[in-house]
């Protein structure tokens, strides 16, 4: 990923760092009818997976990043 995608990844990593540990197991987004927690979203995005790209798009669409 490069350019705009890297910016989105960096934003998510920054937001995730500010999420209290007690909330990281809370659902943050639903993609393809499946719920994902902050931690799962972070790991998928950090790993630059296809699911991570979908998660980034969904988080951008709902205004989290």
C-alpha cells in the first residue's frame, strides 16, 4: 500500500493507540456482515491484508479515520 492507503493505516494506528485497553475488545466496525473489534481491525490493517483494506474503507466511511 502506498500514498493515501498508508495515510489511512497511519491514522488507524494513531487512533488505536489512544483507545483504552478496556475498549479494545469492543466491536468498532462491521464488514461483510462480520463484526470486528479494535484489536482485530488493527492487526488486519497492520498486516496489510485484503480484509484490512476493507476495514480501513469502512472506518473511513463512518468517520473514525
